[in-house]
């Protein structure tokens, strides 16, 4: 049984393509087919639901009552992005979930860019600041991306079969040459917790 449902409460032509939890488990990043990235504070939804359960006289909130107003922190339509295929949060060194602490999320786009944005749980209504933009030379779609365990680099796999490593810091070099190129497409990537082993899913 679902503990809560996050819904806009209205019909929508967008398709939700990806989502990911922040390291502290409080924030949820989503990306849709229209190129909109949204950050949700799930604790607000769960707290609201738990509060309603305390009173036997009040009915549980319906799906439509768990709306954008109660959970949405910020949402931004990314230009020159296309559909958002993946999101990945930078690993947290502390994982304390302290309110207002800045966290960074990478957003992988259909048009070959990865956008790194900074967000906090207290930035309601404000646009997430873009920290870094990483453009693939062939503009092939970013199918999946993930941070290395130390948070210093972002690994990404692309529709054209390339596999690139990008420094997450805006002060670093523009990018690292492709680690490997497959004649087909690269679809998914998984990094071992020791940072020394990477698995890539490919198709011809």
C-alpha cells in the first residue's frame, strides 16, 4: 500500500520519465517528457498524511489532495533540453538531512546535455541555480548518469554508444574523453561503492 501519492490533481500531457531520491531521503527529483525538472519535499506530504491520521473524525487525504502545493519546492523548464531521461543526486558526505543544506542534482537530457543544479529544501518557488552544464559533442541523448561515490565526477552513457566522465566541479576541465565507445547504444550505468568498478548496459 502506498504511504502517499504526489499528484498535481489535474490531467496532464506530460509523461514522468525518471525520478530519484536525495541522499538524505527527503527530496525527490523528477523529470518529464516536456523537459521540466521538479524537486519535491516528500516529508511535507507524509507529515500532512500522518497528521490527518491522528484524528478519527478526518478522512485520509485523497490522491488529489496531495497536490503540487503541498509538496513541490521548485520546478524549472529547461531550454534546449528535450525530454529529461535521468536524474542523479550528488552523494552526501554527512547524510544528516539538515534543513536548508544545499544539495546538487544532475539532470540528463534527450538533446545531449547534463545540467547540474543546486537545490535546498527551503528554496520554495525559487529556480534551482545551474552550477554546471556538460554538452556532448554529438548531441546524442543522455540515457543515464550517475555520480562516482566521492561525488567528484559524473559518469554518463549516451544513445550513440559513448561513455563519458565529467568533473562535477565547475572549476574543472570541460570534460574527459570517452572511456569507451560501443557500436550500439549505452542504456544504463552502475558504479560499485568502492568506485573502482563500473558496469554499462549496451545494445547493438
